[in-house]
């Protein structure tokens, strides 16, 4: 009789593994819970590049590794994690996207054409090993061309991340029935000449100069930040279905509190916009960031 009950429980477990909703299935054997493996969700990965003068190899030269090359390394880790995710899925359930954006769009048409080459929608109709290899190859080579072209042009107008959230993030970065991930490559400072807004102590920008002007470069910065309601103006709300990873934060030297202040601005902003989950990371070497990027993208 005991063997019969065990056989019934095992048959139920097999049936649960083959059908129904794979997200919340639970089964038991001999009254003990047994984990039923979940099928990977669909990923919708968006990259937003800050092509401001933060990548300038003269103004912000770094002997260890230039910051644009760090970005290139981060992007390669992102694409590798994306491909790894696809390799874990059955072909019939693949419906995943990866794309790269700028805001504003560069005037250089070559850069814009390259960005189009970095948009992929992989589904059951086109999911092949050849396509996976192509995605990996394109993301390993094309981003470097974007940065090299940017450096050659030597025209830095800033990056309007705030307007991207206001006008584009819901349309470009959020899909139903997908895990939506936006990865922003930036030094943490926001500024665009055509979008300077102030609402009392809230703004659409953050620079080393504005931090100094607001006297946040002192030990009591956190109290001032909270008491005077400093921060970014919320660009939108209801971003519960979006996860954001900010990579490359690089505080200016000379203010030991700068890193904490930058992160306080972003955290406060994401909280007000109701972002579902977020992490903020500094401009560390790609080899050190690879594990962090993979864990963010591949977590259950």
C-alpha cells in the first residue's frame, strides 16, 4: 500500500512538471515538499548608453582601463548572460528580446545604424545556434565601434536619461509576460543642455557643480538631502514591472561623500517612480563586474 501511494505521488509530480503554470507549481512525496523546476521566463533586456564626455579618454583618462572599454566589457557580459539564458530554454517557449538605445539619438548616422544591428527578437521561429552565435558576435564587436565613433566625433552634448524615462521607457523597455530589465551605462551624473528643469530642490540634472552649489559636499549631506527634499524630479510612475541595473558610477574626486550622494539621488528617484527592483554599481573592471551582471540577469 505504501508503494502504491508513492507511485501515485510520483505520477502527480510528473504531470505537474509537464503542464500547468510552471511558476507556482508545488508537489509533495510522502508529505514532503518537492521542488518542481521552473521554466525560464522571457527576458526583455534594454541597454541605455550615456555617450556624454564621461567616455572622453583625454578629460577622464584612466591608466588601468579607459571607461569606454569598461562599458564594452560590461556589454559583452550582458550579451553572454542573455545567450546563456536562451540556452536554458526549450525552443518552443523562446520569446526574448535585447536592444540598445541612446537618448538623444546621436547625429552620427553610422552610430544609429550600428544600434539597429543590436536589436534582436528571438522566438521559436528563428531560434538557432547560428542566431545565438550572431548575437554574441555582434554584441562583442559593434559596441566598441559606437564608442570609437563617438570619440572620433568629439561632440558631447550629454545624455538625457531623465527624458528617456519620461517619454520612452514604458514603450521601449516594458513588455507583457516578460521580465523587463533596463541596464544603464553612466557615471551617475545626469545633464542635458536641452532639459534643465527645477522644481524647488528637485531637478532633472546632477553634476559635481550642482552638488557643491547645494552644499551637499559636507558631512551632514544626508540630513540636508532629506530635510530639503533634494533629488530628481520623478519622470513617470508605476514602473513595477521594470528592473534597473546602473553600471559605471564614477564620482568626481575631491568629495568623499560624492558616491553616496549620487546613489541617494538615483535610489530616491527609482523609489518615487516605483521601479520594481534596482541595483547601482560603480565603474569597476569588467572582470570584476561579470559575476554581478550575470547574477542580476539570470536570477530566478
